[in-house]
C-alpha cells in the first residue's frame, strides 16, 4: 500500500450495530493511534493526519455510530458519550489492543478522557483537539444551532460554498480548494445524486437535551491522563475551549503540552503546521 492508503475494518457494538473504521498500516513495534472524530464528523476528518503519519504509525480512524459507514442507532438515545465509549472499548477488545495512542477531536477528545478514566494504563499518549473538561456555553450553543439540520446541494461546489458562508469565521483564511476538501470530509453523495451531511440527523436529539455535551463532571476523567504524554491543541478562535480552561488543565497535569493554532476556530484540522509540529513532539514521547 502507498502512503495514505487504508483498508476498511468493521466491528460490532454490544447492541448489534456494524461499525466501521479505516485501518492505515504502520510499524507493528509501535502502539497504534486510534483517531476519534467530533460530533458531526467521521473517519475522513483524519485523512491529512493519516497521510502524514501512516507507514510509521498504524492509524485506526473510526466512524462513530450513525456517522460515515457505521450503522445508525436503533434508538437516538444511544447517541451519547457513554455509548460511544462502549463502542470504542468493543473495538479495542476486537483488535486485542493492549496499548494505544488516542487522538480525539472535540467529542472524540471527551471520549478519550473517558477511556482514560476506564483504564489509563493502556494509553501510550493522548491528544485532545480543542476540548477540555470545561465546555464553553457559547460554543455549545453554536453547535446546537446547526447540528441535525438537514441540508442538501446539487454539487460539491455548492456544498463548499454553503460551508464557507456558514463557517467562514472558523477558518477565515481558507481558499475554495480547502472548503472543497472540508465538504468532502463532512458530506457524502447520496443515491439520488445530491450532496448531504454524512451523519444521522438524530444525533442531535440527546445533544440538544443535555445540559452540556456530557451531562457530568469531566475533571476526574481528565485527571486520569496524569503521567501520560498528553497534548491539547486549541484553535486561537475557538468558542468551545478557553485559555483559562487550558491553564487549569496544565495546573492539574504537568505532562500536558498545549499549542494554539492561530486563525482557526473549533476545531483545528490538525493539518496546520503548529499542530503537526506538536503531534510530532507528542509521538517522540511515546515509549515503545
């Protein structure tokens, strides 16, 4: 396989859903990197990261239930963090992974903290992308305002233009080529030839009702990363993760490096030079 090529992997959830991941090959002497995307996103979110790291590192990029090529939940009530954690635990068991690195963007970082809480000795390193144990209400309100609103477009360019108009303040410096890449990560082509978001609109139901994205205190979960090489990436324009939360996180965990990606909101793509350099520093801290 060339760089950036993957095979499709599948596993079963405890409630009988067939879930999907992209498996990029890497050196078997190193723990694999499990990449967990944000609320409305999927395995394609990590295409850039995987193209750069695969070969050296095995990359397991998951589609959470209801996203990408994973099955949709029977009940929307299972679109909650604890169910996602159980799904990832089933994958870890299926692949018999005893040690792994976790890269989690937004909701994926929340899942990363909860996986550490369930057993931190397995985690060789952790990346939290624009997420911490405190979620700013302005960011949550913005996400609530758009998640689960169905849209469709006749062409990829129409989708890219819509996203540019809707989210231009998150990535103010992007050109249309970058918006097209983003559209293809976030959306899919339907059987009827329209472009639409690549997630089950029902993921919004539990999220809209929750007070906060988790509904419980995340500090004990974050503290489980103590002693583990860790990185938090913050978008300089983020409305979900504040500087003051990062300062509180670093006070709790001296092992935590923080880096800011300027001119990016929630969340950085991790393809930015500042994020790439910080990821490389993190991975040099992984013990074989």
